[in-house]
């Protein structure tokens, strides 16, 4: 059996994969988590003049007791400065997002089986750090707080909208 934090992290990634699958999107893994990305998510085909638009995501999971809610956002402190920099800024070829999957404190409550199907707990939220400035001298030992809007619930519709929002690349006039 997986150690508790690895179990929680794997569940968080599989939660996002299940949503992408339900949305009809493709997911892909990187052979090494060297660039701070856990999962790539793509539209299978062309959309608005873009071939295979997609996003890349860093997935973090947290039990309710490990993040502080306010009325409109989660204050997530689970990124160190190096991880933050791998998501911050607007100079990535493929848009990057942070996905926060809230999970129960007990792994036995991750899923519930009902007559009508299986229920995954709890919810996932997303945010872009595109408008954030990367930290000049990042330190793995320092944490960087990120505010994740509670309105940004990751659903089939919102995931499709995030992938569809990818803009057509500028064509060079050679």
C-alpha cells in the first residue's frame, strides 16, 4: 500500500485524469517530473485553427485541514518557490495551470459507492499563475502562498473551456 502522501497525490492526479476522460480529452505524462508538470491535457484534433490545443498542469492535493478557506479563495501554501516559478509568468509555449484537488483526511473516504455510481471526493480547483512574476532567486526551502479562487471548480465544462482558450500561434512572415 502507498504511503499516505503518495496515495493522496496519486488520487489527485487520477481525479484529474477521470475528468479529462469524461470530457473526451487526451492526457499524457512526462517521463520525468523535471519541469514541474504532472500532466498534459489536449483536445484531440483541430479547434479554431489550432492543432491539438492543450494545457499543462501541476496537480497538488490537500486535505481540508491543510488549506485555509476564505469566502472566495483557498490559501494554498503547498508550493515552494521553485515549483511556483515553474508555473508563474506568461512565457510558456503551452499554458500552465495549478490544479488543487481537495481530498478527505482519510483515504477510505476518497470514493463512495452508490447505486447510481461512484462518487469521487472532494472537488478540484484551478488557477493560472500567468500574471504572477517569477521569483528572482527561488529557494526550495521557502514556501510561496497561492490564492486559488473557490469559483474555479474544475469540471468537465471548465476543463474544456481551459483547453479551448488556447490561442492560435502567430505566423511568421518569412
